[in-house]
């Protein structure tokens, strides 16, 4: 079975990774996207998500609180929903 129409789902792939490995992960995601494949990324590492996302859905306690294209949502609005 081929990859046609396949979607890659990544759930927190940067968890516990060193910075250089996060950069490699970013490159792999971007390569996949550039080949026309869809990637769904669940990620708390904001810098990684910002570098690869075309669209965001920010969740808070299981609810979507912010949604839109990468250029529609400013960083301050995203950060307002991040709890550390």
C-alpha cells in the first residue's frame, strides 16, 4: 500500500529532544510537507510549531480556543493561552 493520501500524525515529537534533534525533526516535517504530504502536529514546543505550521488550533482543557492560519494569529495571542 502506497503513501498516496497518507497523513502523518506526530504527537509531541520534540519531547525530551536536544535542540539539534528538534532542528532535524523540523527539517523532516518540512521535507514531508514540501513533497505534498499532510502532517498533523500536536506540539507544546512553540518554536517548532511556528516554524512548520500553516494553521494552528490552540487547545485549552480540551477546547479549541484559538484557530487560524499561521499569518492570521499573532504570537501574543498564542502565548496568552500557554501555561507553564
